[in-house]
């Protein structure tokens, strides 16, 4: 049973995480959940040009997040110490917020 007021973020360990890191992982976890589990990209009509642009952006963001997680897991990326990573994460988070209105199925 999934409760609406609880969010399990499987990309975070049980160790302490700062809120800025949790926020990033929570937002992108919700994106991937919507894309992969709710079948966002195939369960609605994307015919309008504006919606097509949003769909493309959602696909780009999901791909970026998966690759970022892969690099972090392989210790090729550190969210704090990799030069420019915090800024890049912020840019992608802003892009996600800009397509938030399309994250429904």
C-alpha cells in the first residue's frame, strides 16, 4: 500500500543527507516515477506543439537524471565536490519545475 503523504526515495541511503540533496533526489524520483511507473509519456495526448516540447524536455530530464545517478553510483561524480555539479543540478531542477504542469497521468 502506498500512502500519499510518504515519499520513499530509493536513490538515497539511510545515511544522513542534507535537505538540498534530499530535495534534488525527491523531485527527480517523482519525475522518474511518473515517467516509468505511471507511463506518462504514453498515457496522454502530446499532440499540441507546446505539449510536444514539454514531452521532449521530460525525456531529456529523465535521461539526464539516470545518467547522473549512474555516475554518482560509480563514484565518478560527487554532488558536492565535482566542480560545477551543484550549479548543473540546480539548472536541471529549475527545468523540471518549468514542466511540472505536465506531470500528471
